C-alpha cells in the first residue's frame, strides 16, 4: 500500500490586484457622476412641484377662511417672473392671503392672520405673505411663477369662486403656472399648473403645453383616447396656456 504524502494547504489569496482596484474606482466614479447629474436635474424639478402644492394648499386654506369667518377671502398675486425661461435671472413670484371686511364687496382686506382688533390696521401682514425671491423667507431657487390671467383668487363665504366669468378659462377655472427655470432655460417644458375651479376644487397637475394638440380626442392638454395616447408625465413643445 502506498502512503500518500500530506498535501500542503493551498495559499489563500489576500487583497486585490492594482488592476482590480483601478476598475472598481473607475466604476464608482462613473456612478457618482451619473448620480450627481441626475440629482442636479431632480432637485429643481421637485422644488417646482413642492411650491405648486404649497400654493394649492394655501388656496384651500383661504377658501376655508371665507367659510369660517363668513367673509370674502382672497389670494392675490403681487409679483411674477417675466424671465422664467432665463435661469440666470433671479426667480420671482409672490402672493398674499387676506380676509375682507364683508361677505360681499369688501372695502378693506386683512392679510392673514386675521387681527383680533377690527380697527382697519393690519398688524401682522407679513405672516400671510409668500415670496419666492432670493432673501425672502420662502426663497426657492429656480422656481418662477408665470404671469396669470387674473391676479386674484376670490372666494365667497359659501366657498365658491367670486371671480367674474371673464376671468375664468373656457374650462371654468383659474390657472396658475410654476416653472422650473433651469429646465425651461434648456428648452425642456417643466411646469406645474394649479387650477382653481368655480366650485372651489383645487387641482395640481404637471403642465403639458400643447403635448396633445394632434391627438385624436380630448383637448390640447388632455387626451380621451384610451390607447396609444401619450403618458401624462411628458412635456410639450410649448408653454402651458
């Protein structure tokens, strides 16, 4: 019988070669660059969406104030961004929330919060104001408010819009559009639209521009075609109406 000599244990491989380390570093660098690029695009987009939703919440809040106080209430646009397609220009957009002194035809307006003393003097007007400009409390980089058709949203004590028919769109709503200035400056439509309907309902939607202008059904910004229609998240070739 042959006696087998004991085998020496194979040496365990320790560490990595220089080539392997270089490959891993290169992959990490590429992924980090891609992630940074995506993040730079995502941040202003999310900021625009956030501002639009906050605006919608304030519209709903001022409507509740009209009902609770049995007086007219309003959200008034005081500034907008004429250079929304130029990210090199500071973002602009401002508005205030106020309650009138009457249920109809108010002669004075109290910017929120409502003063305890009904003396015609607004003691804390800044608390009901919102401003996107640099240096303001709510400054939001690269988010601009487009000039609206009407500068005031007016609610009755019943929670209905008190705006005239001439101020409403053909769809029966007021429309306010916020732009991602970085994307728009690069030729990409990235808008968020807040629509306030006559009955008081508020909706926030991504702006479509004229995305559906050649669609078989619906309107220029809404499709009723069940199949083959563009998805609701895409952008159009023109700015929202």
